[in-house]
C-alpha cells in the first residue's frame, strides 16, 4: 500500500506520472479499438491485466479532476497514486518480457547521431521485406506482421513480389498528376500476390492532414482497376508508441512490436535464414527503442520503492 504520509505530502514525481499517463492514454486507445494486441507473443491474461490497470488509472484520474475543488483530502491522491502504481508496474513487467538480441552491439545509427532517422529505418524495413534481398524470410516476416496487425488476407498463398521506397502518389494513381497531393511520397509500398500494403513510418513526426486517407485512396483506386485483377489494400502506421492514424483502413504497429516480431521470426527460422543484416537491424531496434525504456523502468521501480517505504 502507498503510505498516507507520502500521499499527504504530495511528493509526486510529476515527470514520471506525466510520462506514464501519456503511455496509458495511447495504450487505452489500443485496448478500446482492439486493432492490435498490446504485447506480442504473450498470454492473453497479460493484456487483460494491463487493460484492467488502464481502466483503474483512467477512473482515478477522472475522479480526481472532478473532486479536486470539492474535496482536497489526501484520499483522492492516494487513489490516484495507487492506480498509477498498478499501471506502471504492469508496463514494467511487460517490458521485462521483451528478449534482448542474441548478440548485443553498439548502435551504428546512434554512433552517427541518427537514431530516429525515418529514412534509415524505412530503408532497413523495406530491404527485409524485399524477397530479392532476404529471400523466403521476406514472406515469414510479412506474415508475422500481418498476423500481429490482423490483416485478414490468406497468408499461406501470399508471396511478396517487390518492396518499393518513396513512391509518389501521382505514380501510383496518374489522375493525381495535377493535384496538390501528387508529390506526396509513400514510405514503403509492398505488393504481394494477394494484397498491397502501405507502410507509413513516423518516428519523431506526426501524420500530416489526411495523409493516411490520401495514401489509401490513391493506392485503392490504382489496384481496384488493375488489369491483373483487384487486390485488397491495407495500411500500417509504424511509430514508437502507437500513433493512431486518421484513416480507419490503417493498422497500428509500434517499434516495440516490430522488434519482437523480427526477433521471434529470426529465432523460429534460424536454419540458414539469418544474415548479418538482420542481426544488425534487430540490434538497432533494441538499442534505440527498447533499451532506453528498460533503463527507465529501474527509475520507476526505485520511485515506487520510495513510496512504499515512505
């Protein structure tokens, strides 16, 4: 239990609370939309535990905002702290379940001061998804991403054809040649034997107005009238913590999930499919998006130990 003395003193680390609240808000959207699982390759009761903690925190925050003026007593603060504690420790347990790379190394992206360069990350992802580069691993990796983001196409018969970078919309749909959005560029456009996938990557930026909607409409118009036959179109918005796309036709994927998918796929198919390049990018993902959070959870644990002993 959180001590009443500590709660009454209101000695709350506002940075930690703010950070946790931000993450909780984003994860709460996931739990309500059911677009993607919260943890990859973990039991369903773990997701349920997190969702339950999120609901408790939301309720405590709501009650505190309504009762702040009416009732300044420390009881509300204790309830809020307890809810934040439960939720943050659930996040800590989830992060600890993420396995490290088999051969941890220094990050090259960080060494050249470009850890969050969207083009570097998009180039790596596009190459992994290109069968001309990674062979049969491209299908295994794409199938794992499709399962995680609940793309409903039949995956057994799916074969990646090619992965293209920085494709202008007016090249996808010639009707956009004279339009204001014709020079917009899709980060990765992946065509398979059964569907087309739009990959939009947002590392340290947010979606432009109607960006995912425009991308989906352009690709859908092009492939719905394709002479080779209609193909379903799906979109994925990739971001560090799960940004929600404007288009309802886009799925959500986090870099946490991408790391786990790539790591697990390499682990499950180690018979000659691994390469130095795959190991390199697994390490980059871990160093840039996972490791800093593992360092942060030590601070969170120390914080709650201080409250417990307060």
